[in-house]
């Protein structure tokens, strides 16, 4: 299984809602990532988990809260988002915990719209 | 901050023509990766270059890493409509004790039949 899955595929939420994005991989990868991608822009790194511990937080607002329950799962909890947070949220994983020497496998993404 | 610049931003070619995208960094890269993202899709890994001056080929795609490890290029020979998408380079930049994978701005390729 060389796939990263993400749910839901689409999400529409209001600014007062609380929602969660989910990501799963069964490749035994020890690094998992959250990226945000706006239209016609490159992916922007948000968080990196290495061996289930948060290793990088790229100054992301606290309304985004990541969680790594186990080595296969990664969640992104959303609360009190702003319309400008609307984007494609990509999850990725890589075998090398430093994420350096191995390719990153991306999931299909969750397209988020904040009203 | 440290950035990885990519040009051109857009490229329209006739099917059968060649295409090249260039990636430049102001700082030395530990390695460089290339990804392709089809319209409506997600980035898919193409290749990784590690050594100075390295050249790798995948069928019609040729990837190069500069001698100074500050630039890279992707060349596609005789483009096909299946090559349509956005091509991103992603450079590994050392920042203190950490290393960060930074994506270039991408080149969106359109192939006209």
C-alpha cells in the first residue's frame, strides 16, 4: 500500500465551527506533514511530525491544531477559521524522519472552504 | 527568508516542442526534488538529485543539479498532452541545525495539441 488517504475530500465550514481533517498512511513512514496550498501557489509547510512528535511548526496560527495519535494517523483540528484559510490542505509522509533523503508521498488533499 | 525561485511561471508549448523549467536558490541546497501536480491533483514525486553536477533521465525528462548545488533544471523533450501540469522543484535548505524542504513557485505547463 503506497497510498496516503485523506478525509474528507471537501469541507465547507463557518467561522465558528470546529472540524477535523484526517490523514492515514500504512507505508510505515515515520514522518508526516501538513501543507496548505492556495490556488496556483506551491505547497506551504505547516507542521512536521517525526516519530509521532511535533518537530516543526511553521508559525501556524493556533486555530490550527495538529495531532498524531499513532504512527499511521495525522489529524488537523480546525477552530474559528477565517475565510482566508480556505485552501487545499495536503497531508504527506516520508520514510526518513528528517524528510530529507526520501520522497514525500502526498495525499489527495482536503479542499476547505470557510464561509 | 530563504527562497527557491522557479522560472518561468507559465509556459505554453505546442505538442512535440521541448520545455525547460529552472530552479534557483540563493543558498546551497543539500538536495533537490522535483514534483509534478496535475490540474486538480496532488504533487507526485518525480526524482531527487543529491550530487553536484548530477544528471538523471527518465524517458523524455532530463534533470540536472548545478555544480554549485544552487540551481537545477527539468527538461522535457517532445512534450505530450500528458505532460500538462505544474512542475515544482523542492530544495533542501540548511537553517542552523535544521534542514527544511522548500518548494519553488512552480511552472505551469500547458501543451497544445
